[in-house]
C-alpha cells in the first residue's frame, strides 16, 4: 500500500533540516529519509569535524611557536585519542541538536533507510512506497575514488574514513592539492606527520589566481610539507610496509613514499542509486541533477538542493538552495541561484576568504579592471599577532566602481572577506567602504586603505 504525504525529503544534508522546519510550519505532512548519518557530509565528515581538528592542530602549532611570543612551551606532544574525542564530541552535539530539531516537528516523520524513486514522485524505502505532490532531493556527494592503477590493492583513506584515525600517521601522502587536501595536509603536519601532497596539475588550487596559489604553496612549504605537482601518471603500490605513489613527474624523484594515503581528488554525487530514470529526472554525464534557477528538476514537483545539483559544493550553497526553494514556494519571493555571488574559504592557517571573481575571470569579463593589493606585513593587527603571511587583494570595475572580487589570504581572511561580499551584493561603489569608520586595530580597517591604492590590472 502506498503511503501518501504532502512532501518527501530525501537525504538529511545541509538544506533538509531547515526545509523540513518550513514544511512543518506550513502544516504539510512530510516524510524525511536518511540512509546513514543525520547532517550528512558537513556535520559528520566535512566542515564540522575538519574545523574542529584544525583547531587542535592550530593550538599545537601556536604552542610550538611559544618562543615567538616570549615563552618556553617545552615539548608539545599530541594526544591523538584526545584530539579525536574532542572532534567526536563536537560532531555529536550537532547530530543530537539535529535529531532534537527534526524530532520536534509535528508534521515531519523521520525514516532511516535508502530511498529510491520507483516512479515520478513515488519513493521506495525499507519495503514501503511513499507518494507525495512534492519531492525534495538533498542527497549530497561522497569522496570520489579515482580509477588509479593499484587503487584496489592498497589501503587508503578518504575524508570519511580518516575521521576514525586516532594516531599520527608517520608519513601521510595526500593525493589532491585542492581545498580538502590542503586542509588535511596542514592539519596532519601540525599533528606531527611527515606530509607529501601529490597533485596531477602544474599548480595547487587550479581555480585560484597564480599569486594566491603560489603564496599558499609557500605557506604550506614553510611548515615542511612536501609538494609534488605535475604528477600526471599516478599509481599506487605497496613497497614493504610503505605505500608508494608513483608520479612520473617532470622533475624530482618519480615516487612519493609514505605510510598512509589520503585520496582527496573531488566528489561524486550520490545519484547513481536514486532511480532518477524511473522518476524522469535528468542528470548530466557526471551524475549531477540538472536544475533551473529555482532548483526545479526536469520532473514536475521535484526539486534538487545542495551538492547533487552541481551548482555549489559548500554547506552555504546548499543552505542557500533551501532559502531559494522556500522563498519561491511559500513567500512569493522570486529568489534565484544566479543571483548569488560565489564565496568560500580555504581553512588553512592563515585562511583564504574568497568572494566573486578571480583576476582571470575579471579579465575574461572584458571589463576595465582595477586591482588593489596589500601584504599582511603591512597590516598592524597581523604584525601585533605575529601572523604576517599572505596578502589581501581586491578587484574593482573601473567604470561602475563596483567591487568584482576579493581574495583575503591572511589573518581572519575568512571573516574579513564578508565586508567586501556584502558590499558587492548591495552593488554599492567601493568608495562607500572608504567613507565608513572602521575599528582599530583590525585587519578590515586596512581594506579602505587598499582601495585607495588601486591600479589598472
Ligand atoms: C573534508 C571536507 C571539508 C569540508 N569543509 C567545508 C567547509 O568548511 N565549508 C563548507 O561550506 N563546505 C565544506 N565542505 C563541503 C560540504 O560538506 C558539502 O558541500 C555539504 O555537506 C553538502 O551538503 P548537501 O546538503 O549537498 O548534502 P550532504 O551533507 O552530503 O548530505 C547528504 C545526505 O543524504 C544522504 N543520502 C544520500 N543518498 C541517499 C538516499 N538514496 N536515501 C537517503 N539518504 C541519502 C546521505 O547519507 C547524507 O546524509 C567540506 C567537505 C569535505 C569533504
């Protein structure tokens, strides 16, 4: 027998809880189905645990730098079991809060199991069939496992399985020099591991401007992390008790050898086993569900939110999808995906906060562009804190004076960038920032000074 609902939500990722709360408020009888862990990637194996582990790594790093600040830290030794306990505790708090939140919704029933479409707006779970006028897909993505030679023969970690680690790997080889790989690289280096990053492309962070990627490379190297780029022909094999990643690089030894390997080479959407064909939902060749500007799929009454729609790979893009769907469905507010400005952070130390266009994108847009840049060595707050690595960079449209993009690589860069992001969203000229009074001493107070020194790009 088919159970009837007003709405079905598949997957409890970063859009689903708030969406369920809204459906509940609208009085809609809703079934929400999760096959594994409430809170999905961000809560269990992504943002929350990594930022918690990074906090432990940062504390140890700062303690080791005691001499820079006038104290003798003695020998700093990690207790990795305690580090993991702390991480598990913070994750558990978030999962428990979600459980309580969802459990308190009168019209929402939480089901555990694998959901699969059997027909348009009909979903099978645990041998039951559910049907609803509206179905919302929030199934996210998982770590991609590339088809490298040897990958089936050697053990490796992904961002999920490494969450169980409660020891310091003697030498961690990280395959992938992008956001996830770099965060783990610096974290494990600070936990005491030898770390080698292996990247197929000629530079780290291929999407970032060359100056940003080069400075990040220098920051990482200063901590003793080995970087091997141009690793075009990667393969994994056992070498005694060690694991070797063969690289066939253009330069240097053609092998990187370590005790453990982490694969951090991108994501695969969780759509292969969702029954998209049965539901008449179109996906692209990589499995990302095709959506329009309001997250509607090709099937009437079905929406896709979060990473599975290929429009963003962050918690904030997933949550923003929820806001767009709710605004259009219930508030008569025509919010659009195309209205958002790309923004994200790389949570290494110091962090990179990014908003809007890169230099390359600004050039490509055909505009006349002005650029302002300031090294963190010329930011008082950074000097006082003893954190002078990095720089701030801002891009401005020379005709309209609107801000086009920003890269804040330095102390609190992940926070500072919001002052530029909000101004971009408001479409105000950059001169507005220069008229506001800012707090001293902060990193942000130097943004107007940087804007006073713009030069043609
Ligand atoms: C190591 C790491 C660090 C990250 N750090 C950050 C960060 O600092 N900031 C940031 O913004 N982003 C970060 N991200 C990215 C972020 O975690 C993801 O973009 C975000 O979690 C995607 O959310 P989502 O809503 O698409 O779904 P997810 O969070 O992936 O959740 C999807 C849920 O759906 C469930 N599901 C899947 N298929 C089915 C099915 N058939 N039936 C039932 N349930 C199903 C899954 O079990 C999962 O619980 C990080 C990612 C990683 C891997």
